[in-house]
């Protein structure tokens, strides 16, 4: 595990032009660690230490451990804007999650395999967060992934109000 920490630190210190090489090294190390896990060990373990806030009620976990022989799935950011509409915030959140699950399924994964999500919310406010949390709880249930929410002032195109990406660990 010390080797993985060392590589993680080096990735953070690497210039952007060298990130692809650094991430390949990190992925290779993670793969080697996964191959050494005990047979029968769950692929995904939720971690919510008692000395940290219990975040499960908000639809995410403090950490998620991916172990064993597994397939890592990286799902690109999914947005929910539609030419057919409606394009209110809640509708975009619903379609974004649906697209995330569709991309995940196409790669051989399911909602329960997700270990990390990143949420981007345009002009973040408590009402928007409330809806996103409800959606996360509905999609991920009692085993929510680790999560990062990033409030933003703009996304890639006018009208886009929400984006979600994910990392999942699934059986090979």
C-alpha cells in the first residue's frame, strides 16, 4: 500500500502533460494490488469511520475500497440536457443519472458497482442539493459510493445545469 501512496503523491506533483503516464503507473499498481486480494473478498466495501460524519444519509460514503480481481470502469461525465426537454434542473439530474447507468451497463457494470462519483452543479443551492441527494439515495441505496460535489459557474454548454461521472469496480 505504501507504493500506491508514493505513486499517488507523484501523480499530484506531475505536470499535466505527464499525467497520462503517471495515471497508467497508478492503474498498473492498483491492478497488481487487486490481483493479490483474497478470494471471496467483496469487490466493494463501504467505509464510514465512526469518528467522521455519517454521510450515508446524504447519499454518499466517506470512502469506498475496491479490492480483489476486478474490472475498473470509468464513466465520463454525463449530462441531462435534451432537445425534447424539459430542461429544468431536476429533469437534467434524472436524465444524467439514467445516462450514467446506461453507460455503466454498456461497460458491464451496475449501480452497486460504483465506488466514486463526482457531481458538478451549476449555481449550486440547497434546493438543488436536496434533489440530488434524493436521487443518489434512490440510485445507490444502502451502499452509496464516495462522492465529491463541485459547485460551478458554468459547464461545457449553455443550458447544462448538472453533470455526473463515476468510477466503478465490477467482476471481470
